């Protein structure tokens, strides 16, 4: 994993405001990395946080799967995914697949503000790191 991380950002509708607040707090760190995200989320981040984010399709239209494929081809190093655990999503299989592929390919996943605080305060964020693919 390179020092300059490639970070994917995803958020379900009920968590987008929380995600924006989190990203504003860590904007100075995030601006030093390469960011991408699902369609609506990337647009909101660009407008409300002022970060450059490459946008894939909306999650329900395949954006989660696009990000998952980038993880599998070693093109994403970290996933910020503020998912809504209390509401079923029409694309739940894609959500599960994205979480599964992230674990399989040893990608750190930030799912809430506290996990993000831990990760962004870690010295590992600014270091190179060799991922271990979790295949039995």
C-alpha cells in the first residue's frame, strides 16, 4: 500500500450528512490522498467539503461494484463506507459484496466516525504497507 493512499468513499442516504461532517474534520489529511466515490456521494463531497473526488456510478446503479473491482485489482487502499445498518437497501447484495471484497483484500474500512478517528490518528496512514490477501 503506497504512502499516498487511494481512498474510496461511499455513504448511504441516511448517513451522508454524518459523512460530510467527518470529512470536513479530516479535510487536511484527505486532500493529500487520491479520492473516489460512488456517484451521489462524490458529488456531495466535492460541493460541501471542497475535495476533488472521482465519481463512479451511483451505488444502486453499480458504483459499489465498480469500487469493489478497483479493490480487487489493487487500485484502492482504504474504504470509507458510512452504511446504514438500520435500513435495508435495494442493492444489499452489492453492499455485502463490497464489504466482503474489502476484508478479503485486507483493506481498512472506516464505517463510522470513531473508526475514522482511530485510523486517521494512526502513523500507519502515512506509511507504506503490504496487504495480505485473505484467501484460504
